[in-house]
């Protein structure tokens, strides 16, 4: 008996979403990370050191966990601003007076007793 109804093909398991864009793997190469961040590969290398972009080096190649890159993006800029603030008080003419007052309120000497 001839078939009257065509069988629907099962969709293949593939890396494509319904919109045709290929989904990125969980672990990215340097070029893939650069494409994901939409910057040049040398900029990614600078971000590893300067901005603490999480990465692992395997021999001469870099790998990036996609989830770690996403978390890094969401975390915002590194806390370098806080480190810059520490040195600003050194020129404050009231610094020594403030420190004496702080230690006095805490009931501790300014210098550890030996």
C-alpha cells in the first residue's frame, strides 16, 4: 500500500539555534573569545593582565570558560579605583590628627607595644 503522507524528518541535533546563529561552545579559544567580546585578539590578551579577564594557558594557547567571561563582563571594572584612593590621604594636613582620634576612640595605642 503506497504511503499517502510524507514522514517528517526529525530535526538533527546540531549546534544551531532556531535563528540560525551557531551557539558558542563552553570553552573558547583566543579568537573565539575575541569574537565573543567583539575586540581584537591582542586586546583580549591585554585584558587578561590589565583587567583580570579569567583565562587559562595551555602551552602557547589560551582558553576561556564562556561562563567565566560572562561573569567577568557582568562584574564591571576591576577595583583599581579603591587602590588609588588609599594614597590620596597622605597629603591631608589633618591625617595625623584623625589617626590619633581614631586610635583614642578604639582605646588602642598608635604603635604596637613590644
